[in-house]
């Protein structure tokens, strides 16, 4: 399992969950469910890419204490901004933002289940 396969799986999961939230938005006549999910997924994707960048920087440096110390609060601020936007803006839903945050984590679990612990080169 590598980051490319996780991102590919997250695109599929995002598509399925977007369709699910689109149907919910039509049923409840509230587009905020879909918009909240997309906001959560975009923030989650940005944090995943940021994690890849931080890991590359940490591996290239010998002492990366400052980068580790600054990256964690930055990720928390990004998550907090997404939740804050969902609370303050009436056209976003907090629960769908939360599900958006979980999309890449769900993709990692799906990849792990499909590979069943074995590594497959794609």
C-alpha cells in the first residue's frame, strides 16, 4: 500500500459518498450536506498531502524537531477551520464535514482489507 493507491481509493470513496450526500441533499432539500462533505474531503486531502511533504522533509533532515512541532498544530488549525466554517455558515453541515475528514482514513482501511496485509505493486 502506498500513497498513490490510497489516493486512487479515496477518489472512489469520495465519488460514492458524494453520490450518497447528493441523494440526501435532494431528499432533505439542503445542499449543505454535499457542500460540507466536499469541504471536509478537501481539507482531509490537503492534510494528507501536507503529511507526505512533512515526511519527505523529516527524512531528508537529521534534526527535524521544529518541523514536527509546527506541523501538528497546523493540522489541528486546518481541521478547526473546517469545523468552524461548518458551524458559522448555514449552508454547511458539521456531520458531513466530519465524514469528509474520514474519507482518506476509510480509504486506508479499504486498501488494507483488499490487500489483506500483503503488499501488491500496482
